[in-house]
């Protein structure tokens, strides 16, 4: 198993080889983490937008319902 697939094999590398390994493969984790954070942030934004849209729809429905109820003489609650 190579050092790229076995982290324990990193112990067998010289200090110079470890630096080269980190330079070659270490950025993958950081890039993945940054992408994960960006995805979560965007997901949170979409969740808030969805919540706001649903809330606005419910409020509009309630207002319309009360208006129709008042129009037919049922009175508002």
C-alpha cells in the first residue's frame, strides 16, 4: 500500500518526502473542507429563503381567507 492510500506509511517517509506529500495531497482535504463549508452555508441560506417563502404564503393564505370570510358575512375572527 502506498503512502497515498495508507496514512501510516507517512511515518516511513523522510522529512523532505513528507513535505512533498503534503504539498501534493494535503490540499485535497482543505479544498474538500472549504467546499463543504460553502455548501453548508448555501444550504442554510436556501433553508432560510424557503422558510420565508412558506411563511409568506401562509400569511397570504390567512389574509385571503379572512377577507373572503368577511365578504360572505362570516366576520373575521
